[in-house]
């Protein structure tokens, strides 16, 4: 409820000599200076100070972030239960590069759809719950906890011949990479597939930096989708003395 509304309503009961006094003249003044005020005036000031105090003391929710330690702890937890996932997204880029290049707000994972109930249960035991999204479905959803950790699930099912028969349409070969996070080995999407996955949508500078780093390290060609970014890169380099 708006503090100004409460104050205004309480001040309606003041006598006439105060009703036209600007409200800001009271909100920042110590209440002991108004010991001769009426009960309604004192109540108004008390409400104002209480609301200001509660607002200033309300903790902000943590910013979403998955650190290297968070990712390693998650993978270790799964391996203790004989479960494996494939790292995708930004952390897959850094796992392939062998170094962290930026802060990551979440962890993208690809996994066998049959493992979803087990991994979901493990995370729920550790305080995770579903994060509402308009595009969530059984093969793509996000779970998070109160500490700002977010894990984005992408599940699918392959038949005996390696054909994707259900879920997020990953090609089998796109889930066969190996990388490391702080020296800890993880399965991840290979570099060539990650570069492909970074095309076909509205791109930003972060996408370009990811693709550029992968292409430089693995000798890959930067896709034509990034022509404008490459040109800007060249122009900036030429302008640098």
C-alpha cells in the first residue's frame, strides 16, 4: 500500500490549522519535535517513518547467477546419482574455451528426457522449484532457488539409431562434446554446433563475442549472420591508433 495514501488519509482528521500544510514538511522531521501535536498528527508521522524504515530495510532479491562452483556442484550431485547432463549455452562456450569469459545468469543443460523426474526431485530436495514462463513445457522449463540459481532444462529422447524422436530437436552429434570448468571435466555441446546454435535469431554483442572466441580457438568460420558485427569490429580496429 502506498505510504503517501496512508499519510494523506490520516491527516484528514487534523484540525484546520494543519490541513493545508505540505506533507513533506512532516515526513522527515523527528517525531519528538511534535510532542504537542494531536494524536492524528502523531499517527501520521509514525506511519510515515515506519513505512520509510520498512522499505529501506527490505532485502532485494538476489541477482540470478550460476558460478563455476555452482555448476561443478550441480554436476557432481548428479554423478553421485549416476546421472549425466550436457552443458549448453554460455557455460558450454566457457567449458570449451577452458576459461570463464563472463558472468552467467543461468545454466543451460541438455539431458535424456527419462532423467527429468529424477533430476527434478534432486533439485527440489535442494530448494529448487519451477520458475513460471510463458513458453515452458515438459521438455523445456526452468527451475530456480531463493539464492538466485537458475537451471534451464532442454530434454529429448533418441532411439537406438541416434534419431531424435521426442523433445527439443538436438541432433545426436550436437551432444558429444567435452570441456572443462575450472579444470573439472564436463560434457557439453561441441564448438561447431554451438556456433550453429548461435544463429537464426536476433543477435547481440554477447552472442558475437561467444562465437568469435569459439571460431578463433577452434579454427571455425564466423557465420554470415554476424557480418555486421565483424565489420564493426574491423572498423573499430582500424580506428585504434
